[in-house]
C-alpha cells in the first residue's frame, strides 16, 4: 500500500468536494476519553455524496479505515494508524417537518433534542445530555431515563460500503435490541441519516423534563472528567454499576485511569491515562466481578486497536 499516493489522492478528492482533510493527525481530540494515537489521514465528509466518493477511493486503494462520529463511546489505542479515519461530524444537518425530524448522522443528540423542543415535539427528552451523535445513537440503540432510540426511529439511510449503494430502512428493519441494532451487526453499513417520529407536546413540559434529565446527569455522573460514559452493559438481572461498587472497586486506579468515585459504571481519565491503563482497568473490573459475583460483564464501549 502506497501511503503517499493514498494521502495525495484522498486530499485531492476532498479539496474537490470542499471537505476538511488533515494529515498525520492526533486522534486524542476526537474522542471523549482524550486518548488515542495518530492517523495518516483524517477526513470529514459533509454529505452522503462525498462519503460515497470517499469510500469508493478507500476501496480502490485497498486502504484501512476507521469510522468515528463524536468519539464518545470509543477507546482508541496510541499507535499510528496507517489508513484513513473518517469522521462524520460535518454530516450534521437537522430539520423538523410536522412530527418528524430529519437529521444527519453527525448531528449531536443535544442539537436534535433542542430542535425537537423548539418545535414542541416530545419523545427525545431522554437523549438530552447523551454526548453522542445520531449515527452512534442509532448504531447502539442508545437509551436513558426510560427511553431509547428504538422508540423514535422511523427510518434511516445507510451506505453499504461493499457495493457503494445507499439503502433505506424502515423502523422494523433496524432489529433493535438492548444496545444493539442491525448496524452493530453489519460492519459494512455506514449510517448516513435518520428520520425520527415524535409527538406533539407542550414546550414548557418538554423543557422541564430535559432540564430534569440533565440535572440528574450532572449529579450522578463524573461529567467533569474525560470518559466514554458507561463502560459496561447492564446485566440481565442486575445493575452493573452497583455490582462494581459492591465489589469495592469505586476509586480503584491503574495509572491515569480510575473507576469513578461518583458512578462506578464510569472509567475516567483523571489525567494522562493511557490506552493500556484503561484496558488494564477494564480487565481488572471484569476479573473481580467474576470472582466475587460469578457473572461475566460485557463492554459497552468500542475498543479500537491497530
């Protein structure tokens, strides 16, 4: 693989499309954990057409690639990535029409929730404060405070990177389950946009519930530190954060990574944490909870090694 040719070809393509491209870029600032190595090329497509053209080039060059949204649910290693990092944060258009909201995959959930409120649309209050994008939320069926994306997704559009076709899915075709969707089971599908179906509501009541949810987050979660949110999935018959707390792991540290003293489900970067620190801490938590409670807990965050 000729990396110089790849960088040159993709740079020229991005210039022709008006997309942002960065060479030999650090990935730290593109993850909420503030951990990560560098990449040959980081590219920011801003619509489905430029994304499709970019993926066509990546296929032609047989280049490795990593897809990121807001980087709020990932842990990236600190090596150099010899390939292309595609970040969809510029695909962030949002508009409301009737009871539906049309949004790009890179739109933040906070932005969408605020537009829903401004249009007196209810049903997305649960997502206010989740530090992710629409694409990531649909991918993992994000949820909080009794709501989840499965409740509001009407349809979505994705790029099939295998054949470069754009495909539409209706609600039933998403195969939503707990922290899972058809997208989490198909690595060749890149979510481009989605339509959310909400309900008409009272703007004051919507705002009140949004404020209540964000206040609960600030009270219970360590938002002042870099993290990737809840590290582990909820158990079938137990709350994983409580299990970790009951095992005496609150405050346990490896290097700069620590089990939050505020919420045991979070691992925080208390300063200078390395990929190996977080990975080691995840392994330690899993070992201790298995030894003491005889359960295997499962990671919710996406771990990217290269």
